[in-house]
């Protein structure tokens, strides 16, 4: 694997983790949103990643990992299909006839853990790019 390939893999990881952090920020910003244009409360979103190109398992033994995984891609952003949390608040404008309000099913602690995880992954990708850059610069210095 050359230096540019490792930088491209790291850059794709940065892009994927940035998308994940944006999605988590959207979830946190809408933690109290009870009314959306689609109707009902905000639905939590999550990002699905895929390593490309995907080879079948037998191909794993034919070459190196670098020959098979070239990038990380966001394949889709999925909405949580679980039922909203019902909170008793009869004075809320979106309360039903029994006084319950459908709130987004977003757990603040879970989102914060996901955000820390995404941040650490982002930092790891930055470190891998910096390591590849450092090795490339060192190789240039050795060639002089």
C-alpha cells in the first residue's frame, strides 16, 4: 500500500465520522421536538457505514487487506422505528386527549457516548493521515 492510498482511506474515514457527528448533533438538537413536517415526533437517525469494495470471504485470503478495503462510505441514514416515548403533560399543545405527549425516543446519554466514540474515531483517522504524511516526508528525506 502506498502513502496516498493510506491517506485516501483515512480521508474517507474522516468524511464518514463527520457525517456521523452531524447526525448525532441533529438528534441532540431535536431531543424535544414533538412536531415534524412528516407528522409526529422527531425520529432518531443513525448512520450506516460500509467498507468498500466488499469482497466475498474467500477473497480475504488471496491478498492483503489493503488490496480489498479502499474506503469507508456512508451507505444510508436510517430512522429509528421504535415507538415514541409517551410523557404525561396535559398542558403541552401536542398532548392527546389523555394528556400524553409523544416525545422522540432519544436517550441523551447514549447520544453523548456515540458522539465521544465518533470523535475518537475522527481523531484516529487524523492520526493515521499524519503518520502516513510523516512517513512520506521521511522517505523523501532519505532519498536526498
